[in-house]
């Protein structure tokens, strides 16, 4: 099995729709760190699992310097973002979304 991991930093804002009162309901931003893990039993014709540049283009172009509420069709929690990223990237099996140094959510297929 071959493995790769791409780390991205995304600057983006969001506000959360929650079932309880929270300051996170107000628009606020993070410098998100995304760790995107891909794997494959075989390499593509270029000798790669998934091209790092393709991962960056798919995710950064969609999310960087955006209001995530305007571009994602769901409540943009770190957990939901992790699943969305995993679904977007070929051969992805796990994503970590760090919204701060102390707070991380992950999704794994």
C-alpha cells in the first residue's frame, strides 16, 4: 500500500447553526490546517497515489479566503468539512481539520 499526506492551510470564515446558544453562531474566521491522507495499492501512470497539486487545487480553490457558509451546502463544522474534503479528493481515506492549535476533528472512511 502506498500512502501520501498533504497539509494545507486555509484562511476562511464561517458561522455555525447550532441547537444551543454559542458565540460560534457569529461570523468568525480560522486559519484552518487540513491534513489530507490518501492511499492506493497501485500508483497511477505518473507514479503517484494522488498528485499533491491536484489536492491543493481541489480544496484551496474552493475554500481559501471564503465564507464557508456561502460555498458549502451544509453546516460548516470541522467534522462536516472533514467528510466533504475526503469525498472530494481521489484516493482519500482520512482528513484532519484543525480549526485551532487545540481543536481538531477527523473523518475516516
